[in-house]
């Protein structure tokens, strides 16, 4: 077992504290006051409370670090210090419909040495409050579920593989492009799943539950922690062109080390 660093303990404490509130509010989901943030994109008081809890915990633990939140946006940016990237409730629509599949996602991104923007993600955590599962990774220290080391799936045959995706909805994503990828991939794999939380989808690739995952039109806070988890578990994450970025967001293709290149080839041929 890898010794959990002080940084990761800070992240897990914040995620678990927010998760306690989310579990309580999930039990009262019918009574939540909900506002509309956009088509099919809801924000609840539970979401805002979780974000505030995480902000309070992390700000005290690492003074001077900036934040990038889904709801509040950028707070206290400091180009000379790392920043926290936080999605306090990934899978909000599931949450509001009483579907127990959502997560807290927290990542740490370092500034580039040349001072021009942001570089590598060096720590990431995805916490699933309902199952009490904590997926975490640190750069060059591997990926873990609680105290168990994670490795991507060892499957090498597409017809034995399970792949996850996010389906375009409400003017997000490209339905025609997604349909082309689905039509090319579906006949070759054992199944395709759409559960509604990109952070957990990526964590499950890292845990070997899925062999791959693709989605487009995501945001930094959706994928920052998950991308690191997959890479530290021995997998690959790229965009549609096969290019690896510190955080893949607009286009995400994740896969185990044996199938990522084949998934990329199928995707590229489908979009010609």
C-alpha cells in the first residue's frame, strides 16, 4: 500500500465532508429547492453547499492556492501557485432524479514553469458518496481505490470489452458525430453504458470496470481528476486525434493500454 500523502488526506477530508451533506440531501431529494441554470443543466442547493464546504476546507489547508469551480468559476487565481479544480457534484441530473450515481471530483493542477498557463495535474480524487468509494491518484505514485492499487483492465479483445460514453443532450455535444462513433463501435464490443457521471466513468476505467470511455463537450472539472486516475492506473487518455493533454475535456477518449489505440482507430475511421 502506498502511504497517503498529506495533500491527499486534505483532499479526501474535504470530499468526505461534502459527501456527508450530499448523502443527507439525496435522502431528501424530493424536497430540494432547485433552480434552472440552463437546458437540462440544473444546480441545486445541495450542489452549492457541497462546493462551499470544499472551498472552506481546502482554503484553510493550502492558503494561497487558487480555485476553479463548476459553479463559482475561478476564485483567487495565483499563477505562481497550484490551483484546485473542483466539481462538487458530478452527476447533478442523476442526483436530482434520485439516481444514486454521482461523485465529488477534486484535482490539483500545477502552473507551467514558463508562467504561461497551467501544466500537469499532480493529484486527483473522485469520491462516490453513496458507495463510500474513494478513488485517488498522485503523479508517479499510482492510482488507488481506498488502499487497493488500481490497474486498468487486462482485456485485449473488443468483443469482451465494456465501453462507457456520454450521449449528447440539450444542445451539448454533436449527436451526428456521436452516432457515427456508436455505429462503428457498438457491433464490436460486449456493451456500451451511459451512466451520467464522467468523473466516475474515468475512475471506473482506472479500476478496470470499463475497458474504455469516450465523450465530448466536457469541462475541466469533469475530467481533471479522472484523467490522472486512468494514466496512473496504466491507461491512456487523448482527444479524438490521439493527442494527450494535461486535461482532456472537449474530446475525451480513455482506454486500457491494450485497446486505446484500437478504439482511437475505430473512432478516427468513423469520423472521416
